[in-house]
C-alpha cells in the first residue's frame, strides 16, 4: 500500500473532525426529543470518545508506522481503514440529507415535517452504515463465478470450446493466514474443469512472508493443459521500506520462487507456446506495465520477439491500461487478461449496467471490452486491499469459453 504524507493524514483527520462537528450539531437537535438527560449525555460522550479515538489512532499510526512490525501494520491499517469508511460515509450522507431536508423544511415549514426530518435524517445515516457492514462481514468473501463466452472470427478449430479460468489480485497478506477462506475458491475453480488457469498478478500486498502456508492450498488448483501467471505492481516490494536493495531483491526472488512451489509457470516478459491438436497457442506474459506513477517493468516487444505473426495469442498483463497503450491497434493479440482495479471494491452491477468511481481513473476497469477483433477482460479480483470490504463488486472467478 502506498504511503501518504503526514500533511495528507492531518488533512484527512481535519475532514473527519469537520464532518463529525456537523453531525453532532444535527444530533443535538434530534436528541432533544429524548427526555432522559442521562441518556442524552451518554450518547454525546460515546460520540466524541469514538471520534477523538479514531483521529488519534490515525495520527499515532502514521507517526509510528515505520517502527511497527509489518505483520501487525497490515492488520492495523485495514482495521482503521474499515472504521474510517464505516464512520465517515454514513455521517456525510446523514449531514447532507438532513441539511437538505431542513432547508426545504425552512421554506415549506409545517409541524408534521419537523418530526419527519430527524427520522429521515437518521435513516439516511444508518442505512449506508449497515450496507458497509454487509460489505465487510458478508460480501467480502462471497466468491462469484462470472461466465464469459468470446467468439473469435479467426479462432483455430482446435481451440473452440477451450475453457480458461482467469483469477487476479489475491493479495494474500490481507487474509492474515486464514487459509480456510480460499478452500471454496479452490473447489469452485476445480469444479469448472478448466484447460488453463491464468493468474494476472498481485499475489501479495508487499512481502514474501505473506505466502507462508499458502503453497499447500494453491498447489491444489488443477488445469488440464497448464497454469500460468504474471506479476502485479504489489509483487515488486515497491511500497515498502527496505534495509537494503539486497533485502528487497531477496523478497522479490522469494515471491517469484513461490510460483514454482504451486506449479504455476511465471512469465517474465516471455511467451509459452502450447500445441493443441497440431495448432499453436501463444501465452504471452509481461511484467507489470502501468501508467505513471505505476512503474513499467513490462516489455511487450521482448515477449513477442520469437512468436510467429499468425500464432493465436493471449496476453497476461496486470494493468488494463497496457491494453489501450501498447496492445490494441498495435498488435494482433486476440485476448488480453488483466486485473488491478478491483472494480474499486465498490460499485453497481445490474445486469449489463456497471458503474464504479474507478471508471473515472481507468478507461477499462471491469468486465469485457472489444475493439474490432481484439478483446480485453478485466477481472474484479479475488482478494482485497485497504478497505476490508466489497460493495457490489463480489470477488471474482472468471470462466472464459472460446467459440
């Protein structure tokens, strides 16, 4: 996870405080209807204890961040992230709704609305609070299989019916060694009986020690013709402070070696060619390539160097920005598989309608995209990072079938 400056953290705390002051102002008017002074004062005390405690915790965590054990750091950051989001968003909505209602009530004043305004205001705050709790405690691990059929005009006959499972963004450090959570994922994938399993990066959050014990589980993944992977931006250790460049490199080498332990072929700017009934399929894998500030380790030209132009190609590239910048219109790669965005772990999925704030950052952010004869699929990710929840963006296993 990227580090933010002390000034940015203080600015965040100031925003939290201002929203809480506004919330408390409206809370005072609502609680005046409570007859018991003891109950009212108790509500006020609890409110400010939580507010002050949260703000102080954020500031103290930032001050002591570099001295905290990395294993504890991830848990603390995620916990505070969850508390902040579940507190801030409901209060913000509460303040906005009740302010609007009060303003309209001021214009259209009547006794009945004086009672309704506080009730609607409270409801508008509690509803998103419970929605966020649902995202944290229930939908975070409601794994879903998304089934996609892609029809290629120039698909070799022997590839028709090919079944590919695409997974991405495991972020194993976020699971905190709770291995049983992924038991169902392994079963779901194996039940699909895929020909290939492709993983498109972000195996860890930062550190190789996050992988401890996961090899036993992940090596159970089964594919008839092979399992392939590429690296994501979090797999390079770029978001951590290291004692030396050697320490960072050792961490990186351990992460790469892990793929051998789980029987995945890690593609580092290279191509694996698989023959199916006498016809060749090129599985192209680039290292992470992103739009700055994300680094560009990937080298697509190097990966394609020894492949025949007419060979049917599938590209594994972690960041979907790569497709628009270097793949589509510039190569004849038929299908690109990516992840990275997580669908922001929050959004709306209603049949064919998808929306998330992440769309304003990434042109291609989730699902299937087409340009002439080229396709891109962006996976929502299996794990999570930062906010320990998912709202409308369930963790994804993608089954792609060729026709």
